[in-house]
């Protein structure tokens, strides 16, 4: 490796590492902002939150890498162009392609590593992140009673307190309604009380003072009027089971069959199995339909040779008047039965085909996101040499623009592939197919020292056009 290659690689790696972690941080913040309502108020421990962020970060690496490659390549070549190092290299006979070659090898290595990460690490991260997020979103909020609001999250109980002191323990004007099965509702009213949590946080104790306990006793089997019992107390202790508020983890094996949790080899097996199931289902439905609802491709020529000429315009006119209503009702009934019999198989076939498309889309995703690192470099390197601006301001603007274009076409292509509007490979590779000609155009412009993004170039063109209009306006008329 020559000194020039070492120089350009060293110049590239610094911005790449920095932009990668910044991009990953922004994507993680976007994820947290999206699910903030499901995370806040659940009483989650710090290790659980760290675990969720870690697996989510691993899941977002495939999106952070292309943007980091694009931004770092623009910054690298922009800094070299701004300091006139590119001009010095070109004047010494070194072309831009030769200058890009070591970084192209580095980005190709990044693309290979990205594919390996997408194939082996991301399915595991997806499995753990999705299962953990499901457990969090389906867990109950942490126990929190607010003053003046009926609290019903504890099963079979309704609690209301009129006032709650700053210590978060002392409560006033307490009302507890017990809906536990086995009898009528029980109501407890107290002037004051204290909330105490057990050391294992499984039980909550209400120590109530100066109140009444109302209980209705009746025999529902005989529908006889019941008794209303009122008991006064100076101190009464009521326990509530908080085991339903504990954060529990489901078995991750329930999510293991999802296409996002599989690598390429597992996806190949799943796609092959889905193909076989789809063909078997098609043959079964086809045999059922052809035997019950026959459709003949050719008319019976023997019958046509002997068939009399119809005297009426349609078969409906041939049916006798007294039998016409009966025949039409039977026809409508057969049509309805046919629709009902075919709607279920059609819906089932659509579900099977949608599952097959999802697996094929996920198979293509592992390759297209890895290859996008190379495409982003082929855009960023010539773009940086053209704009000749270093730092983070101008390169960030161009990087965001091209990444938005990439993301839009990627999402549109994926959606069209899932809906079977486009072929799976063309839909998933749509973003790369659109950006590749742009990359070739920018490379051509960079090789010819284009002034594509030089404002002085457009200013000179504007002045030329302006002078031309002035000459046309001042030209004497004959």
C-alpha cells in the first residue's frame, strides 16, 4: 500500500466513525420518540431500558452505515478540495479514479461486513428487540394514584382519593370499591390513610383511619332481598396484589418464525416451503373449483350440429313464465353459494402469498442495504470533489438530500414489492437503481472538473443571459 492510499484511508476513517455514531444516535432518538408513550410510566428498570436501546441500535446499523459512508466521503473529498490537495494531485498526473480506488475497496469491505451483520447479527437483535418491545408495550403502567381520579388498573378494584400529600403516601377522603366475585360490591370510606409498599413490591397496603365499611349480602340464586351491613372502624388495613404490574418476559420462541428473525439460509428454506404450500393449495382449490363449477373451453360441436335455432333473443325468454321465477332464484342462490365458497380459499391464498412476499422482501433487504454503502460512496466522493467544501455544514445538507431520496425510493419499492405491484428484486433494488445513474453522472462531472455546484458559474451564465436580453431590447427597429 502506497503512502497516498494510507493518507486517503486515514483521512476517511475519522469522519466515518464520527458520522456513523452520530447517525446511529439520531436514529435511536427517533425510535425512542416514536415509542415514548409506551415506555414512560411503566416503572422499567435501567437494565431493561439499556437492553432495549442496545438491541434497537443493532437493528438500525444497516440504515446508519449508508448515511455515514455518504457523509464521510463528501467531507473527505470536500476537505481535500478546499485545501487544494486534489488540484495538486491532479496536476501531478493522478486521476480521481486512482484517488478513489483505496476508499472504494474500504467501502466494499464495509458492504461485505454490513451483509454479514445483516445476515447473522441483525436477526438475533430483531428477535430480542421485538420481543422486549412487545413485553414493554403490553405491560401495565406503574402504580400511580392521582387525586380526584378513579383508579381502575388493579383488577376488581376501583380507588379514589380526594387529596394526596407531597410525601406520596398520606391520602385523604379515600373510597375503595371492591368488585371481587362472590357477592355484592363492598365499599370502604375513610377520612385518612397511608399507602405502604411491601419490600418485594408485590403488595400494596392501605392503612385507613376513621371510616366505614359497607357490604351488601344477598342470595342471587333465590333473588331475595339482601342485607346491607355497615361496620365502623378506627383503623383498617387493606392489601392489594400488585403481581399484575410486574414486568414479565414472554418466550422469544413465539417470535422466531417471523421473517425478520431469519438469516439467508433460513429464508431460503422458508421460501421453498411456502412455494410448495402455495402450489399444493392452488392444486387443491383448482380441483375443487373445476369439479363443482366446470368451465368448458370449447362448446360441444356434436350438440351444436343438432341444436335447434333459438326463436328468442336469450335463454331467459325460452323459460316458461310459470317457471321463470323459480329458475332465476335458483341461479341467484347458486351464485351466492359459489361466492361464499370461494371467498374463504381466495382469502387464505392471499394470506399465504403475502407471507411469501414478505420473506422474499426480507431476503433482498440483506443484500440491497449492504450494496447501498458502495452506491453512497460513488455519489459522495465525486460530489465532495465538485463542491470543494469541508466541515459539516454543506456536506450534511447534500448528504441529507441524497439520503432522503434513497429512503423514499427504498420505502416505495418495498411497499410495491409487498403488494406484488413490482417484482421483489426490482422493488427492493429500486433505490440503488435510481441512484446509480446519478453516481455515474457525478463521477463524469468530477473527472471533467465540472462547476456544477459553483455559484460563480451560474452567476456568469445569468450575466451572459442578462446582457443578451439587453442587446435584444436595445436593438433598433426598422
